């Protein structure tokens, strides 16, 4: 093979790679404006395989749903005469099957309750209802969908809501599903993080009282505050102890990471704080059910926080 032929082949391969990337980007671009209310799954797009557990359990599959929306008040509601605007974005990696189980109403209900604070018929209903009732800094009554170039994102009258839901990590028995909710009002930001604990083997949600013996909340709180004391030495912000046991946490094979929402132990706007407590310290306060699961679990795989 001559060098000229080799160069031609390399150029053709590079062209095909660039073309494939371009087609993928175009096909996966976020939607704006009038298409924003279309949250239906596209059956022509194959679900992502989010993880595979070798030799033990069937792989999990997920749909990716990414939609954007822009709404604006039709009435003048701001004191400076400007219109109030609001972006609402949903970025979700949604379960399609877990261990070949496709009846996932239990995890869908739990995630929607954590994300929106109430029950809905399904995820489409939840997102459409949220889209129809955007949260503004000041109240407004009527809304219309507008193009993105019609709003002022840097205005104090602009509100941005971002909902994200995705698997954070899994083990043989557990799936930790994270919900992040971010609210921006002008320059002010407020972030909360919630977690759904899912039993992959028995297809059910693991509630906090199945993980911790809640008669020992005072002892668990003391362990969390010990870690907060150590955190104070590494942060410039004024941090104080929490008065109640955090109810949002990520379970791990070696520790539990407790999450404290923005404004819980430090001034609002400083962000979320995480406190890690070793399982060995928490073992006396775990339920016998969770201790048994933890002692027999394995095959930890982390997805990490998706960078959206």
C-alpha cells in the first residue's frame, strides 16, 4: 500500500468520524420553545445501558430525556416595568428496566415525589404540570411560550429552574438515584439534593426506617456534627452544627454521605455540604435488614454526577 493510498484511507475515516459526531449532536440537541412540552419517549432511540453486573444480575437500561422550556408572563408584573421570565429545564436519565423488570412504578413514584414534592400520574404529567406553573420571583397569572432570544437571562426578574435525576451508583443490591433541584432568581441560587434508595433485587424502595434504627437519631446526629466540626476547619464560611439528622444521604459500601441543603449549616448561597460517616461507626444504628444487605453486597460501580 502506497503512502498516498494510506493518507486517503485515513482522511476518509476521519471524515466518517466527524460526520457521525455531527449527526449525533444534531439528533440529541435540546429543544426550545413550542416543542418544550413534548416529553414523550422516542421508541426509535434505543435505551442506554447504564450498567452491567458480570455473572450475577441482568443489565439495567435507561432512557435519556432532555428538554428545555422558556416561558414569559404576558402581563407587566415587575416594579421596573419589565416582564418576568422563567426557564425550566429537565435533564433526566430515566429507568426503563432494572434487572429485566419493566414495572418500575415504585421507583417512578418515589423519584417524582422527591423531585416535585407530590404525586403525579407519570413523569410526563409531572413535567407538564410544572411547565404550566413556573415559579417567578414575583407572582404572575398568565404565561406564553417564547423563543429564547425574547428573555433577559441576567435580569433580576429572570428565574431559572433546573431539575436533574440520574443514577449515581449501584452495587449488586442497591441503586442510588440522585435528584438535584437548582433554583436561580437573578443572582441568587438555591440548591437541594435528594436521594432515592432502590433495592435492585426485590424491586422496591428502601425507606429510611429500613436503613437506620430511628430510635438512635440522637447518636447519628452526634456523629454527623462531629464531621461538621472537622469541616469548619477547612471552610471560610461560618458553618454551624445541624439540629436534626439529615434525611438525604447516599449509601456506600464503606460510608454514608449525608447531604445538607444550601443554607442548612451555612449562609444561604454557599452551596450544598456533604458529610461522610464510616459504616463502621454507623453499624450499631443500622437495621438488621440493612446490615445483612451491606455485609453481602459487592460489585460497586459509580456513575458519578453527570456534568449537565
